[in-house]
C-alpha cells in the first residue's frame, strides 16, 4: 500500500466518523423532542458504513489475482431510523397526549449516544494519528533522499 493510499483510507474514515458524530449530536439535541413535523416523536438515527467502492465480486477477483487485498476506505451506506418505541410519560395537560393522557417521548438514550460519541471520537483520533504517521514517513523518506 502506498503512502497516498493509506492517507486516502484514513481520510475516508475521518469523513465517515465526522458524519457519525453529526448524527449523534442531532440525536442528543432532539432527545426531548416529542413532536416533529410529521406529528410523531423524534426517532433516533444511526449511520451504517460500508467498504468504499468495492463490490464483493471485485474483492474476490483482486484476492485471486494478487493473492492479497488492499482496502479502499469506508463510506456511509445509509442513515437509518431506529424504530424502537420511546417511553410513555403521563402528561394529561399536553396538547399531544393521547386519550389516556400519555405522550410518547423520543427513543434516544443519552447514555448510549454518549458511548457512541466517545467511540466515534476515538476512531476519528486513530485516523488522524494514521495520517500524521504517514506524513512523517513521507517526510523522513524525503530527508533520506537529500544525502
């Protein structure tokens, strides 16, 4: 794997983790949203990743030809909505309560979101470290060429 390929793979990871952190932030910001534009409570969103630009056929072909496989990076496959129901809270005076006086809250769990944020942050840091290491290796290689 060349230096530029390793930097590209890490850069794709940075982009994907940044979007993941944005979605987690959106979830946390809407944790108390009981009514959205469609009249329902906010539903937690999650980011799904996939390997960048490489189909199963291409991967197997590369393995058989080269006897090794080099990844291309990661990309966001889709952003999904979590369909778990939110908790119900008794608020009979709310205009959004049902006939029994309950409103459904968002299904966002703040603790779960904070754990996901820490995970995304650590992944982001790992990709930054990998890019800095590749840059350092490139710099050292160029310095060796001076002598």
